[in-house]
C-alpha cells in the first residue's frame, strides 16, 4: 500500500524525509492541493487527519461535497459488488459506522491516559492530558 501526502502549502522537505524514512512507502504530491477540488491525477482513497476544524464551514462543506461526488457509483475501477454492498445491502456504510462508534467507545479516558503517562520512564517530561 502506498500513502501519498498532500497539502495546500506542502512542506516538501518534511515529505521527502517521510519518504526516505519509510523506504518509499510514503510518497508526496509537491503541488498545491485544494481539498475541495483535488487534482485529477490524484486518485484513490483520501482522508483528512485531525484537520477539518481548520476549514470554515463553507470550505468543510465543499470538501465533503467533493468527496460525495466521487461515491460508489462513480468510483473507479467500477465494480458491481461495490454498488451491491453499498446500496442494496448497505454493509459497507454499516461497517464504517459501527467501526467509528466502537473506536470512540474504546478511546482512552483522561484518567486512563494520565495513568499510562505516569508509567512512562522519562526524565524531565511533563504530560498534560486534556
């Protein structure tokens, strides 16, 4: 599996470092990328890690709309099974929702994180959990 990093203002040096450290499994797109209108040469699964809050509501809506415009009927390569499991028997949406809910329920509480951090053997570290 290959991961391709993108950014509106790409830090090419950091991207090159990530590629070097992973033996090329992480690649990058060095050009400007608007999450609401991805370049046509970028394809495949996409995710935004902990950054949607950086966008205004209008920008976030545009990003989500662009993703929705590429949903199952339009995803390539086209597969009947994708349509079947998404729309006729909605297994894929169910699994994604179920996984998301379970992940939230399994998240560590502040108390649990504090207890874990207290067990770390490191000098001059101050952990803050919040």
